C-alpha cells in the first residue's frame, strides 16, 4: 500500500529565497515579503440586496462594508473594496469562510479564494518608487492615503492594491494577485526594485 504525504506550499515557495537582492552594499530601500495563512472571501451583493449586505456586514464585523476604494479594519478581518457592491474579507486562517456564509446567505454570492491568491507586502523608503515603475495608480500619500485601495493591474497582471498602516514613517503596501501569476509579478517587483536594494524577508502569517 502506497503511503502519501502532503507538504503545504504557497504560490511563491518554489522561488522564494530570503536575503538581500540588488545592491550589494549600502542601505536597502525596500522590504518585501509573502504573507501566508489567511482566508479570503469575495462578497458580491445580489441584485437589490446591497443594503442588506451592508447591514449584515455591520452586524457581523462591526463595520460597514467599504462602498468606495478603501479598506476597513473590522472585527478580526480587513474588508477590502474590490468593485461596485463587492468587497473582499481577509482574515487569519480559521473559520472566516463559514462566518461569511452565515452572514450573507441569500443576499450575496460568495467566492472563496484563500488558496487562489498570493499576498505580498512591500514597504520601505523606496516602496512607492518600485510600484511607480509598474503601476499607473498615483500612490502619493495626498491622493492614496493609508486605507486607500484599488483594483488595478501591474505589468498586465490584475491585482488588488492597498496602502496599509505605515511603519516608522515608511509606506506599507499590499498586493493580492492570483496564484498563477504570483511568480511573474514577484520577478517584476524584484527587477523594479533592484537599483534601490531589496530585503526579501522571511515569509510570515498575515495578521489584521
């Protein structure tokens, strides 16, 4: 009898290598990392059910669903605008999917995407410079402040992009990309930021 074993991997595990990239000496301008161990559910209000979805979201997560391109920090989750009358619920891995099914039964269509997406964090003094090379969104803090979100493309790859809470005065951005395009996007980001010097941090679990 053949015994089978399974090893959990992530979309970037095959090519992921923590360490220094680009500049061989000097201060590194960017930190980049894959974030793992999350659940992701897309909520799409059914026709005529937008108000009911907003109410259910407020009751279940303590915050109304984002109606404009932004993120909302909720009870144990991050709500990310992804289009008119639709948003993503990003939570640590656990029972997030079952909670969403319970809250939005009959009012919204749900798409569980936890293992179909890769989540990448980019931070540092040159984080905006990396993204400016490959993204058409104006990321200046005066127009894309903390909490702003966009459904856009980077190097012809569809992504959900948002400005997370800045750390020690340095910008922090997050990118959600479909798993099949994760490697391509990762290489694009490394090429874009090589001149600034990149610290590829060890992959870690996403936390709200």
